[in-house]
């Protein structure tokens, strides 16, 4: 009896420590992402060459730290998945910039925002293309490996992975979600009508419910689109392999 209670207490302590460690990691990751978002927002709002300087410095450091480095096909697979996750982080950063413009920008700012967002994404895609070209060439990895990576990701989306040794794309949404909540809070605060406290609570519940529903619908549409594209690509790869055989 006492041993059973002791085991339960120890198990609960381990779970609690793991939970505290997870919360601490999420907190640090959220602050890092928020700092990156603030930096990007400042450079975009500055209306000078600060954005270009930021992109050049960051991407130059990324290329310098990766090219001419010995990596295996497995490590390259991990790097590809990391670049995919980075795209989601950039979306959160651009949402932060959009919220800042909604609250503070004056005059016609939307066209400038779209142009800056395209500049960020085009620059990131170009730098990743250069980085992976150097890595594949230097490590003698054939370009067909990237088709295998994409097929593996598509099968992961379709829950059809016969080879358990293949890697999974692990995306932890807690930190980006904290950034998005931090972004939406001041925007929604401006939409709340003035009035009694209970009336403001009512509108907070309404806006929160509306946001939840919209995000759920958006998630469903994204999942359906990804499954459609994944099915198409897996079938294309099967036809290609049959044709080669």
C-alpha cells in the first residue's frame, strides 16, 4: 500500500516536472518568436532599407552556417522539415506586422505591406534554394532525394507510411499560438464597444467564439487541400516509378 502510494507520488512528480519544463520551453520560445516579430515589424514600418539589410544579414548567416558542411541524407531531411516549420513562423511574424499596421499605420499602407510580405517570402525561398543547392552538390546528394522527402511528407499527411524509419514533421504550435494571441488581443481591444463591464465581457465571448470558428474552418480547409495535393503527388510518384520500372 505504502509502496503503491510512493510510486504514484513519484510518477506524479515526474509528470509535474516535465510539464513545468515544457511550460518553460514554450515561454522562452514564445519570447524568441515575439522578439523576431517585433524586429521584422520595426524594419518594415521604418520605410527604408532596414528590411533589406535584415534579410541580407540573416540569410547570409544562414548560408554561411550551412553550405560547405558535411551532412548526411538524414540530416538534410531534418533541415528540409525545419525550413518548412520556418515558413509557419514567418506567417505568424507577418500577422504581427499586419496587426501593427491596423493599429498604428496611417495612409495607404496595405499595398506596401503586401509588397514587403512578398519580398520576405521570395528572399527566403531564394536563399533556401541556394542553400540546398550547395548542400546537395557538396555532399553528392541527388536532387531526387527532395522528391523522396516530399513523398514522405505527403504520406505522413495521408497517414500512409509503411516505413517506420521515415521521419515525421513535428510542429509544436504552442509558441506561435502565443504570438498570435498577443497579436490579436490589442486588435480586438479596439473593437470592443464602450459600456458596462458585463457588456464588454459579452463581446469578448462573441469575438473569441467567432475567432475560434473561423480558425477551425480555416484549419479544415487547409487539411482538405493538403490531403488533395498529397494524394495527387503520391499517385504521380507511383506512376513515375511504374514508368521507370
